[in-house]
C-alpha cells in the first residue's frame, strides 16, 4: 500500500485530489520482492520526492544481502535528505545477514564522510530500524553500526 501526501478527494471538497507531491509511507510487506526488485525500488526512490517519507516497510520479502546492499547504495546520495525524516524502516523477516549489515554500515560511514552533519542526524533522528528475524550474528559489526547511530538494532526502538 502506498500513502501519498496531499490527502484524498474528501479533503478537497469532493474534487479530485491534487497530484501527490511526495511519498509519505510505502508498505511492501509480504510481496516476495526478492533482491532483483530492490535494485529497481532503490532506483525509483533515489529519483522520487522522498523528503516526506516517514515509513518504508519491506518485511518478509525474501530480501537478501545483494538486494539490501543495492538498495542501500542506490539511496546513499539521498541519505542526508531521507534519514532526518525517516523515523521507521522495517526490514525484518528477510534474509539479510552480516554481509548486508556491512553494506549498511559502509554506506552510512561513506555518507558521514561526505556529510559530517549526518552523524548527528543518525544519532538523534532514527527512531526505529527493524532488522529482526534476519540471520545476523552478534558482534563487532553490530557494534560498528551502533557507534554510528547510538542505537541498538534488531528490534523496534
């Protein structure tokens, strides 16, 4: 399900709603998207008006490290715009392992190098990152993510 900004016809006196200006919520749970679709989704989101995106939910889609890494790297240029306003990212119950988390950590570190103010954003603005029910180990990689974000992962916070 997609929720776009701008309201519906009822919000506009029964007239047709204006063209959406920004995507607010994108629910793609349980759609068997897999890795291939994530490359396309990442490409679309990197070109879309995502400044108002508040929720991106991709739970239970068979997403593995390749697709997750592709999504992360496609969105890297949009991180300074996206992360300050994206309080909820749901990626639970997929096939993302330590290698996928490594892609996220590397992308965030690259983003922080390019935009130093992003570190404060990571520490203050990310509300919930759901990576639960993925085959990730505990250890140094999670500690690296947590040092960037000051957040624990693997559950909603």
